[in-house]
């Protein structure tokens, strides 16, 4: 009887340990399936990775994408993985490839990872995990950062580019998004010597709204933001510009225009 009690206590302790571990790492259980090496290279090419980039691979598995980013592109890579054995495998791979100075691997839940230093994020997760991750990407990444997902999209956030890549056994689909600047709000505009009011709505990279100029309210059409850069048409006027926080400067035809967000 005492032996059974001891075994029961041991089992309860083990379960408590698992619960504590899951509290520390509450991320999703995603089955590790490695991205073929050639496909991983194409993901990095699609994101135009260079030595200036910091590449975060979320759910980095055996570390092959991070190692490739460091070895083939000269970037700094950070892998985030919840399986400690895969983290160690990744660190060993970085050592073998001679890139330990540019490749870091974190034993961490990707939902608590600070992404603010990343300029590129690569993913091979699931569609439901991508949807849960989407607000974090939009909130933490700076405008112009690139996100590449292998095989899985982001729901109603339409990709800026889709590329099909032939792998060893099948065709793979890669999705690219550029993080858009947040431009929604009311802007006070100066077009040459004229003043106007711009009311922008935004759905990811698509802009809408109205421009009130010379007493006329013009609908915004063909509005798009790509990183910090934006373009839209209001009536017969085609605007282009670049946003920096609550300011925009650009051109409309031969005239300069500028704008400040007032709310």
C-alpha cells in the first residue's frame, strides 16, 4: 500500500512539473516537419535577406533556416524553438557550419519572444497558429519588415507575393508579406498652397477613406501601403508618399504634399 502511495505521489509530482513547464512555454504543439534545405534558401531569397538583416525563424526545428541565413547570406539569425533537444541540435549545427557568432537559438515559446529586433521572420507552422501570431507580427515588427511563411497563409491578410517552389518531393508555396505602416486616422494635409483633410482607413496594406480638398470630398481609390511607402488616388490626383510616424511627405503630380496626423 505504501509503495502504491509513493508511486502515486511521484506521478502527481511529474504531472505538476509538466504543468509548470507548459505554464512557462504555453505555445502550440506543432509537429516538427523540416523545410527542405533548398526551399529554406528560397524563403530567404524571397525575403531578399542580406548581411544587414536579423532573421527570426519561429519554430526553428533543427535550425537549418537560421544556419542558412548566417552561412549563405551573412545575416544574423535567431531560432525560436520549444523542443530543447532540437535547440541543442541547432546549436551543434551552427557550430559545425562555423556560424555560432551569427546564429542564436532560444528555448522559448514563440508567442512570448520579443520580435522588435527582427527585420525578417520565417515561419513553417500551421494556418491556425499563423492567425494567432498575426497580431504580434503587425504590432512588434517595424514597417518594411518581411514575413515569409512556408505553405500556410494569414487568412484575410493577403500576401504581397506568392511564389511556388519545386522541392524534392512536391511543390511548395511561399507567402511574403511586408509589414505596413499604421496610417489609419485623420491627417491635416498641405498640397502646394492648398490645405486639405485626409481621413484614412486601413485594412492591412489596403488604404481607403476620403480626401476633402477645395470643399469637395473625394473617395480614396487604389490605396496601398508597402512598408513606409504609400500611394493612392483621390479624384484625378495620384498621391505617392513616405510615412514616418505621424508625418507623411510625398508628391502629387509636380507638387509636393505633406501631412500630419491629428487623430
